[in-house]
C-alpha cells in the first residue's frame, strides 16, 4: 500500500487498495477468557462451561463461545498497524455483512486475524466512503475458524 508520509493525517478512503492484506498479532484464548465471557454475556451453555458434558459432544472438550471469538477478533483488529493508521479517519463500523463460525476455537488455541480489503465504494456524501474488509480468524494450525465481511465508513480527502 502506498501510504506515503501522511502520518499526521492518517489513512483516508483513497489510500485503501482492493487486495491489500494485513495481519494482527496473535493471542491465546484462555480459560479465564471463557469464564469471563460467560459472566459478561450470561451464556453459560454447558458446551462452554462443563468439562464432563463437553467430553460427549462432537468437540470432545469445552470450546470458546463463538461470539467470544468474534469479540477477540475485533480486538485483534484494533492492534494492527492498519487500525492505528486509519483510526483518525474512521467514522463507523457499519455492521457485520456476514460472519461464519467455521471451526471451534478451543481453550488454549492461539489465534490471529488476517484482513483483506475486498471492496470500496464512494457514498453520496463527498466526505466519506465505505471500505469492506474480509476478516479471517486463524488458529495456530492455519485453520480459519471464523470469517466475515465488515464494512467500515472512512473519511475521504476533501482537499
């Protein structure tokens, strides 16, 4: 990506190119994460909380909540250089256009985020555009465990 010297102004809509990819740092999902997420969300499903129950499921062990994975993925996005550079001009996350839970995230899995710019469109307002990011949460074995599209509204240059 040809970002040049715009550090004081950050990245604008025009700086994003379809096909550009970025990686986040990695993070290990812990027992504490799962217990805290259950308390925060109120989701005490036995698959996440009961070791003996989980032994008899298709996963054969407890797994993290799907929405915990999505939440950690969101946090990993904020730890990227991409986010640091675009945050001054980020107007809004517009939602989750799609999100799929493809494989379980197990307690002690180490995951990271791979981000690719897959689309961008100007809006009817001249000061903003929408950049669509494909986000993949990938575990330590190279397996994509979650994936989805997240459109974000980003300021355009108004020079």
